[in-house]
C-alpha cells in the first residue's frame, strides 16, 4: 500500500491531488529540518503522520487555540514524537554544509546468482 493509499484510508478523503500535496509538503519539511536531501527509512512513517496532521488542521492554519460554544481546543505546532524522530535523524552542519553519506550502490542492487 502506498503512502497515498494509507492517507486516503486514514482521512476518508478521495482528493488525491490534495493528499499528494500534503505528503510532498510534509516530506519537504522533514528533509529541511533534518538537513537531508534523501528521506531515510526511519523518517518515512513521520511523513504520513505530518501529512495527516496537516489535513486535520486545514482551515485552522496559524491558530494556537480556539474556543467555541464552551469547547476549547489548542494546537501543538509539531507533536513530540515527530520532533524526536527529526532530532534523532538530523545531520549536523559543519562549516555551513551538512555531509550526507550516499547510499552504497553495491548493497542496493541485489545480484541473483546464475544457475
């Protein structure tokens, strides 16, 4: 199941264009905050979580709290579990540059032995 399918199931929305945009923005935000250019496997679930939060907050952007009819709601900027994952996967900057190791090309391509 793709991230888009998972998000469609979680939200009940069939607007693929909106959900794809939310996933893309979430990925860009996480990459930006981790100083990475490629999303590692540890961060992939948090892209969906961030996109789901963004979907649920549509129409309330910029609000910190709200009170209507005796019901008060407050919004966290980014939930603690996402912040912790970002902090654990963040690359440090040295001399203004974040050095990211490139994936090992040999280990990515699994060669099948010839029989």
